[in-house]
């Protein structure tokens, strides 16, 4: 059996191109059924915002990748996508699936959302009968491996984005983080990401202020846990805060030391802006801790380096997994002969046991004992030939043995 994959991912194509080959569930069903009509025996489609990949198994692999590409160009009515396809076959295709499922081919190295998406893709394919013996085994082994790597190495637990690093750092610094009062200044992408991560950590008291009050009201209306604060009142609320995160695009400082009110408790300022939003002199005050973008980038760089080191270890383990699966696929070439051997043996055993029982009139205990002996003897006879068959490498030799065995045993 030949294994391959044809697809488009973030590595080859922009989002504008990837949109042209996006799969809904109904499209998946239609495409898989049509591909099964093209002499492809098994199909699984993995489709996310960053990739659309078609994994297939077929007896004849020559030209199959191009057939799939041509079909997709016609199906999605876009000749443009042809220039962005990649195709991989055999061990490299299996290795690619392992790399994808383990998060090593993702935009964010090591992210684990893809693991669930691959699992869902296999289940969906099984539901319509498009994935069978080969892709089922390959995908299940891959999913099990990715789960084990996630548990052992915890690659996704060290955040890479500036916003996620900032929030995780704060969660480690503050003992009662969920009860902390946090002010976010700036309602742009970074500010909103910070709010998102704070909510995921279960922080109950999140305040946000922004020059554009309309945008702020829109955000707070969608999420009742975020309270809007007038931009002009940002200094007034500082004494209430445990944390202040500032991420604006202002060309000037927006929190100045001379305007800072008296602070009654310890406070952490996180300045995520360039140029800086917060006066550096504030960091010198008692009870104040100031983090800037360089502090966060240092942590991000260290986390990225750590993930890359883990990724190399996982890749080395993937090589061993792929070799085992490739060996299994290789050995399945003689499955039909082995199954036929077992059928002949079973028939012989049943005939033998009928004759023994007719002659000796065994009781149930005696019958079970003799049955085991006969079964063991027959298996001993075929065990070595089966081992030799599985060990064969040359395709022509395998075919010759198949024909010989067919003639000898008439199956």
C-alpha cells in the first residue's frame, strides 16, 4: 500500500490562497467520495485555518498526487492554487503527519490545538467510511505519539507571544492572581489579547481604557467582565490596581511620574509599547515593579529556544516511529497469503478434531487439551514460513512466492 499527502499550508501560501481551498464538512464528504472513485482506497482530509491536506492510501501511487491536484483545481475552480501545492509520499508523508500532529509544523511551534483537529479529521473520515486499515493505523499511532510528547515535554506550556508571556509572568508573580485588579490601557490587538489571556486565567476584575471610547464600549459590551474606564480617568484608578498593562501606539508617554497619585499598595506596570508608554522613573518608586518590552522579549526568546530544543528531540523520536510504521506497511503486502494459510490451518484443525472425537469420544476437558495440542502443532508448522514471507524485501520475489503458494494450496 502506498501512502501520500497533497496539500497547501501556511508555509507555501498566504491566507488569501488558503481561503481558496478551505473545506466545509459538506465539501469534505463530497471530495472524499469523489477521490474514492478515482482508485484511491482511503482518504483523510485535515483542514484548518493554516492548512488543507489530503492524506491518501492507494495500491498504485504513480501519478496519484498529480491526479489529486488536478481534481482540486477543478473542484475549487482555481488554477492559481496549483502553484502552491506540495506533495509527499511514502515514509516522508507519514513523517509529515507526525510533525503536523505534534505541532512542529504550526505557525506557533508546539501549539497543541492541531492535535485535536487531526483527531477530529480521522473521526470524520471514519464516519463516512473513507479511512480504513492503513490510514486508521497511521493516524492513531500519530495521535498517540503526539499525546505522549505533549505529556512528557510540555512544549506548549512556555508561551511565545508577548501578550501570553506577560500574563503568565503576572500569574507567577501574584499569589492571588484571580482576584487582582488589572487595568489595560489600549484596546488594540495586544490589549485585547491581554484581556483574552487574563480571562482564561480566571481574573475577575479587568478594566480597560482607550482614547477611542467607541471602540472600548464595543469591547466591553461584548464581554461583561471587562469594565470600561474613561481615558481621562486613568490616573484616578491607579491606586485601586494591582497591575497596569499599557499597549498603545501613542508617540508620547501616557503615564508620567509627576502625575502619578499616591499608591497605597504594591503595583506592577507592564509596558508593552514602543516607544514606551510609562515613565521609567516610576520603576524606581517603592512598591513598584516595572517590566518593559525588552524584558518580555527576553523571556519569549528563551521560551522559543526551549521549544526548538524540544522539537529536535521529538523529531528524533518521530524517525523511529516512522520506521516502525513503514515496516508494518511493508509486511502487510503478504497479509493475504498469511490469512489464507490460517484459513487452511483452521480447516485442517477442525477436520482433525472431528476425526479424533469420532474415534476417541473425548470428554470436554480432554477435547480442549487435544484441541490446544493440535492447534499448537499446526502453528509450529507455518510459523517459520510466515516469518520468511514477512522478511522478504524484493517485490518480484514476493510475487513469485505468491504465485507458487496459490498453485500449491489452490487459493
